[in-house]
C-alpha cells in the first residue's frame, strides 16, 4: 500500500451541507474561510458549486503547490468555467498551459520598460486631473465615494494607454456601470454553474444583460480597429490584432475579446479596491499617514512625480503592501491537482479544485504577528526575508503570478502620492469600513470620505 492511500482527505462540510455552506459563504466568503480555519485547520474542503474544493490557508502548503511541486498542479478548470462568460479563455484564467504560453508570449512583450513609462506618463496626467476634481469636494464639503472615484481614474488611465484609439473618456462611466451590474451574474456562476445562465432573478438577468453590453462594445471596438490598422503597434489592442500564434495563425475576434475584457476587468476591479483600502487605513491611522506625508513631501518637493521617484517612495509602497496584505484583491485564487497528491498531511485527489485564501494566509500569526493591526513597517526588506516565500500572495507566486503587478503597484503609488501632496482624505464618521466580497474585497460602504486641503 502506497503512502498516499493511507492518508485521509481534508476535513470540512460535506456535499449534504452544500446549501447551508452556499448561504453563509455568499454572505461573507472571507469570514467563512476564517471560521473554517478555526474549526478545521489550515487545509479543509467544502462544497463550492457542483464540486468540492480544497482550500489552503498557510504559506507552506501554498508554496508546495506554487513552487516546490509546481508540475503536479495546473490552473483550475472549475474557475475557468465559472468565469467563462466574463473572462473567456484569457491569460489570467485559462487552464490549458500550452495555450497560456501562447498568450504569454504575445501579451508579455507589451509590459516592457518603454510601455511602463508611457503608462506612467498617462497615469500621472489622469491622476492630476482627478486631484483637481477633489478640490471641488474640498471647497464644497461634500463627501466623495472614494472607491468609485478611484475606479474612474484608474480605468480612464488604462483606456487612454492600452487602448488609445476607439475608447472615449465619455465611455468610461458606462463601461464601469456594466461591469458593476455583471457582478451578480458572475457571483451566481460560481455556485450555480450554468444554471445561472437561465436564472430569472432580476439582478442576475440585469447582470447577464450588462455582460452582453460589454461584449457588444468590445466587438465593435475590435471591428473598428481592424478597419483602421496601423503600421506599428501603439497599444495592447494593436499587439493582439497583429499577433501570430506558434502555428502562424492570428487570434480570432473571440480570443481578442477575452483578453481585452480581462484587461478592462483588472483595471476596474482589483487595483482600485486596494488603493481605496490604503486611503481608508491611513485615515484610521494618523501616525502612519504622517509618515506618508513626510516622505511624499521630501521626495516630490511639490512637483509631479517622475518615473525615478517611484523607487524612492519606500514607505508609501509599504502602505500599499500592507493594504494588500489585509485586503488582498480576491477572496481566493484557484488551481487544480493534476495527480493524487499530499497537501498538509491530507490526500488531495486528481482533478480536485484548490483555492489559495489570501485573507487567511495573510493573517497567519506565525508569519504575521498581531495580524489584524495595520503595520506597514512589516514590509521592510529585512523582515520579508524572514517569512515564507508564499506568506504574501496578493499577486500570486511563480510562473502564473499576476502579469499586471508592476502596473498595479505604479498606479497605487501615484494615487497615494499625488493625492497626499495636496489633500487629506478622512472617512466619514471615522474608523474603518467593513468589507464585502463582490469579485474583489471592497469597503462595504464604498468608503465615503471628506476631502481636506493640506495647509
């Protein structure tokens, strides 16, 4: 008898409890994960949709999957299937590793230093415009729904840079509205599977219709750009239109659509949530905010940031990392066992979906003492070296690590620095917002803030 066969499967609620699990999970996924860790330990299974998923909640088992035994695990086909209506078979979710390598070879050349500099310059301009808008709120005393404000700025910068022709600034609020409405439908896909495609619930119907509007918009954009090709690629869509796969065939419209929507999705969902949390945490921690203000004033000296300034905003980046630790972009990230394996002393069978829970991994007291406290100083280089390689998985780890990390960090630093140069954002009512999970982990109230001009 081999060693694997002697292992028992992870503990957790069984299929007979699926309905109760679904109700509690949908109400607050990350709090449910924390409850499961307290009950069953760092490795447990639970029914999620039509199958049972094993969830990993500590750095050691995460590293085994993402680095040490990388070949035994792939991207989750369940996650790809659940996200198919929105993200299709785009690079972030596609489970077929060979096809992922094709897309990676096409898309990654866009993330060059030259592209990052162009994106930096456009983002500086866009954030400067948003800072001017904040001045009106400072004068009027009206509150700003910060999450929506940040989403508008980040998505506008993305549209102006990665899609320089065909996406108008006036289109941005409409696109953001469609994505927001689609959330209810996509959340239902995780628990209902394809049944969500015919669910008559008004919110889910509205979500499906909104996704239909997104698709129609993107296909019109692709058709416009095919009819107006340029000799040299100027943006991401030009690269996708000109790309050839290993067999010399071009990407078809559906493949291009999938990757355009994935870029749109990331630009309006994950980075804005983290930036909003960072401002909320600073509002609730005045001493930490004073350190950011001192650094911003010293590095920028009252002028617009340069590309070289980003590396000098060290404490500001620590704030961003601590916001990412406390409020990682997603409640979990999926993989799948490609063979029977041992994880955390348990048997995980071939084909089992696996979820990495950033919320609980980032709150493991063995890696993060006093885990609920906001301490940007945790992220100094010397302390990073003492933690497990997967103690911080906000962007994933290994070969399938998030390709947009550098762009997301740049956006976050610019928003934090340029707004802090001129204004203080104080959460209405003080304290810190609660959380809700709708795709990413967001402030439940959108973080309403009062804007005060710095004196």
